[in-house]
C-alpha cells in the first residue's frame, strides 16, 4: 500500500490505487485523495452516504470516498486506443490493450469528464458486451480532424466461393443477388455480414429474392471500408468477382442501447462533396433496444455530418440535429447496415436496408438529401420534405408490409438511376397531395399486390401516357400453366411489345407453347397440351420504349 500525505494536516493524500485508498485508516470527511491508476481525485464523505460501486464510490475506513467529477487528468483525453471487455475487464485498468481492458464505457466517460473536448482521434474496441449493456457517451471536439470510432468485431461463420453475382437491373426489377458454393439455403445467414475482401463487404438482406430459391440471396451494395476517405462516397462502392473467396460473418456485439451526444465542431465540409469529416464512427455493432444519436453544434456551420454507421444492426434508431443553421443531417455515410424502426433527419449515403415490419423515415431539413443505392427490405420508405434525390444506381423497396415507397405531402423525389420494387403489400409507390416523383431518363419499375401506383391521399385509377423521361421499356416474370394455359397481366403493355418465353420447369404432359392472345392488358400463353403444367419464364421488350408517364384518370 502506498499512501502519501500531501499536507501537514493530512487534508490531501496520494494513493497508488483504489485498494490503497479503501484501506487507508486515517481518513476524515472533507479529505481529498489523488489516485494514480485513475488519475483523478476522490473526496471523503461520511460512511454510507450512497451505494458504493467500487470505482466512483468507494467504501473506506470510517468514510466513504466519492470520485470528484471533472478532476481526471487531461492524459485520458489524449489516449487514442481503448478496449472494453464486459466480462474480463476492470474499470481501474488503463483500457489501452485487450489485456488491460476496461469493463464499461461509463469509465471512459468518467475519465474524459462530463463535457470533454477530445484532444486526439481515438478507437474504442468493444471486445464483449459491456457489463451495463449500454454505451453512453457525451463528447465534443474543437478540431475537425479528430474522430471517435466505436467498433465491435465479427466472427467468421463460413468461408466459401462466390458463384453468381448479379448487378442491379431495371429489366429484371432486382438489385444485387448472389449464390455461393455449398449454400443451399441462406436463411441461417440472413442479415449477417458478407465479406468480399478487397472487393468490399455487404449485408444479406433477403433469402429467396423474387422466388429464385433459397440458394439465392439479395444483398446490400458492397462497399469498401475506408473510414478516412472523405471524398465522393461513390468511390467506396465495390464489385465482387465471381469465383473469389468470401466469408459469412456474424453481427457485432449486442450493446443493447447506444446513446451518444456530440457537441462543438462537428462534421463540416466545403459543400462541393470533397471534404467531409464525421465525428463519431460506429462499426460492427448491434442494439436490441434503442439507439439515439444527438448533435448539439455551433451555429453557422456549412455542413453537419456527425455520425457514420458501418456494418451495424440498429433497433429504433432516432437521430436528431439541434443546430439552428445547418444543411444536411446528422448521419453521413450509412453503409451495409440493418435498420429497424427508424426516424432520421439525415443525409444518407450508400446501401441502407431495414427489416421487420417497420418504416424508414427520411427527412431533408432544410436542404436536399441524396439517396444513393438505397434498399428498403421488408419495410416502407417514407420520404418527407423537398429535394430528395435518388442519384445512385437505384432506389428500391421489396416485400414492404405497406407501400414500398411513400412520399408525404409536399415531398419530392428526383430519380436519376432507377426506381425498383417488388411484392410490396399495397402500392409500390404512393404520393400524398402535392407529392412529386420526377425522373431524369430513369427507369421506374414497381409492382405491388393491389396496384402499382397511387397519387394523392385517396386511391385513384391510372392511365399511362407517352413520356420521353419516364420509360417502361421491358418487363419479365414467371407464370404457371393451369389446364395448359395462363393469362399474364401486364398493365399498359405497349402495343409494340415483343413477348418471348421459355420453359423454366417442366410439368405434366408437355405441349408446344404459343402466344394465343395479346393486348395492352397483357398476353395469354397456351400449350397444345391441356395437361401441360409447366412453369414458364416470360419477358417483353418495347422497341419504341415510349410508355410510362403516369396521370390520374
């Protein structure tokens, strides 16, 4: 034990560690102590003043030692690496290595102080779930080059080979779909991370996409993890190579709840897309309850981009900006992450996917929100306000429990890539009163079970009109013969459409198949055998490609 008196009346002592402080016998209420291991001060109070936790409140001889908030050394604000181990960690350790990991992130906050300004970039490594199952941080910066990365780790579940990789296609009304050697059913790996090595990583968003079979999976946009690349986000997308080795990896640790508040100088750039510095980077984590990301920023910032989220699975993500004058939103770069019950006032980049029967709310106040390669899986995209731009490869919604994509009153979306959707429960696309969908040479293709398109707050019927900027030039699907025939419905099938077909799966007594009827409502496939029950692949193509404008009838 090392106890050193720092004053003649023993009003201040020096302890090498908490154990030394707890066993010191000469303490009196009002006495202070400096503890070397924590580099902070404690003050002596009467015994049993409050419940002891062994770190911020310590029971001693005839007194109770209470940690003095804000007394920590500035040394901790300069530490660039932290480790958290909720099972083996110790909140008196230095937290600098995996062997000397802390037990909770609360201890990092105690060492930083109540309203700290970090003095370096730092990485917090979550080795196992923190003992409190929560990450609570309040942190500021005064240097745009500093950021905090909070990251978990993934465990490899399977190593295999990529056998099929299909790029997003307006013709097939589908986004990235894959197969891999030895995987006959992707269900056990749903929402897991798929790692393509140097060709990036993605998340497994759906199994059996478009009825292709359980050996197929739909994935988010593969992206390259380049957290220090603040240039054009499109530079970070990647294309996997057929035949390459891939790994299927687990989700990061479940920290149950994340609450992070940032202040000071947050993400700013020169507004031309070349300089962006997110403050907080969350990587390979999951929350099973709630995630809240708050930003309290200085005024007059040109751009606010406080959080970057990579390879995360978040429940109930609520993200707000408290800044009187800013553009954009609080989340910048949302890469290969699964989101549930989301409400965001945010600038979003790259692949986004959500699951369960919930909604993804996207609001752009007061400026525009670029949406690049946004995938809404089993949830509805709800878009508010003006100036939302889908200028990436696609804006897609699959298997939504309601409208696939819904633009609220006064909102607008401008499509430069293509708008896709399939098997949404009600309308593939729905706009409220004064809501607008615009396209610049884009392909718009959404199919729903009870209708394709709806405008205004009440359901209406629609007619198709010629439009040079809204083109539905092709379509495809499958159909099963019943009694040797099947009528395929295609709304507004162009008069010049060329229909082709092939037998996908043989069934019954086979016959010769022909197109027995064709109109603007669709076409009929008929076999020469009434006992033919084959599954038929069909597609159509319009050489004129001039159909697709939508007006309420």
